[in-house]
C-alpha cells in the first residue's frame, strides 16, 4: 500500500478518513477510479500496467486483513508477485537511466555498484562482509521449532 500510494502507513497530518493507510486503502482498492487516483504519480501507471497494480492492491488488501488467519502466507504473496517482475523491470526502456548498474550481479555487488555510480560514500560499511556478521542461528535457539515448542 505504501509502495503503490507513496504514503506512510500512519500520517496524522492527513484528513481523518485517510490517516491510517490500511483502513483508507481498504475503502478505495476495489474502485478503479479511486485506486487510480491514489497511485503515486511517480509510478506513471498506464492502462497496461494498471492490471498489475490491481493485483498488487488486492494482495495488499489480503495481507492487511483484520484477522491474522485470513492473511496469506509469504509463499502465496511471492507466487502472486513473481509473474509481475518481468513486466516491471526498471531498465527495459533506457538502461543508461539506471546508472549503468548490472542488475544480473548478486545483490551486494549491485548495491555497491549503484552506490559508487551515485557517488555515495560506501566506506561506512562493507557489503562483502555483511553475510558473516549475521549468525546462521543465534546462540541458544533450538535446532527447530514445532507447535509444541510455543508455550
């Protein structure tokens, strides 16, 4: 919802009916005209891409269902979003517009390349070492969890 609308989840400066993004979005997501008006203009939505936006909006609505057991699992969300990736590749039209970053590289190398292309100082972190800074399993965690473990 935040990505589609460009709005924060909670903004007390907005009118009362739209302060809570999820509640407001629930009221507009099924109305094509209202949804189209709510889309962040920087996304430059066309009739062709609106179909994808509608799918994402519907998924966002399900993901914010009031009852947790009514929300889809992450695997379902991935299955819904995965086919949309090819339609939304950012460099189909003009690869030079995206700073010449090679999007086929591993993420850490791609981010480093993007930061260098944008002239950002990367000395504060070393992306190459980021994997080793996060333990595979924190000390004291059980090897596996089952429903019987959750007391």
